[in-house]
C-alpha cells in the first residue's frame, strides 16, 4: 500500500470523525432545545402530571391522542429546524443542495425517526406494557413543583414524561446521523473524495521500450 493511499484513507477517516463529533455537538444542543420546548409546553399545561391527558380519540382505533404526543411533535419540529441549519452551516459544510431541498430531506428523515420515537414514548407512558415507566423511582417520588433549578431537575429525572422524552431522542439520534450523512448532506464532491485511487502496478510507471541501437 502506497503512502498516498494511506494518507487518503487517513484523511477520510479524520473527516468522518470530525463530522460525527460536530453532529454530536449539534445533536446535544438540539436535545436541549427539544427538552426546553417540552418543559415550556408542559408547564403551560399545568405540569408533566397532565401529559397523559387525552386530547381526542384516534378514529377507527381504541387509541387516544394525548398531550404528550403533541409535545413530542412540536418540540421535534422546532429542534429539527435548529439542527438542520447548524448541521448545514457547520457539520456538513459544502453540501451541493439548496436550503429548501436539503431541509425537506432532513425533515423527512427526522419525521421517520420522530415517528419511531413517538411510538416508543407512547409505550413508555402507557401502563400495562413492558416498556412502561413505572415503579418506586417514578411512583413513590414526592413532587415539589417548584423550588431551585436543581430541585426541578431532580423532579424531572423522576417524571415519566421527561424521562420517556429524553430516552426516545437518544434512541433515534443515530438514525438521523447515518441517513443524513449519506443523503441530505452529501456534497457534490463527496463521492470523488471518498474513493481511494488504485495503486499503480508493479514496475516502472514511465518505462518506454527503446529500439536497440546499431553498433558503429
């Protein structure tokens, strides 16, 4: 393997690692945005204890659309737009797609991940199934409903609404990175940059056959 090949592969690995770290940083800040929207909406609705309140029945099924699902949808849309702009301008600089085209692709990928996350959150919030967040950690906690920021964070860690919300985000985040990397933010020159040039065949590359010279 030539030095040029090793250097090209090392450069590619370094670029991917750099993108992954930047994507994780953006994703982490997006989680903060997502959770902040969830907290604000729940506070405006009387607290996370009311998150399971039924808003309307889903026609043709025995299921109900709860306030918790509305929180998930609104917080996803806001955080998705925030993440897209940061990833476009920082994580995956040089993408060849226009802003709106890339946004709809990013939104479509995020929507699939969000749907998976919403199902997971609904299962964790609904009693009577293996994923339900129940037990002494959640049910025996004495809520303080206010106080210092630390006290409110401690309350949130014992809230099925907030724990289910955060867990669903973390579970679906890898889907976003992998699919967006290979689709939404694939730059014009990405395909060429990811291909390592083949090594030359053995022997002098510039050898030229010369006709034998006559002896004088």
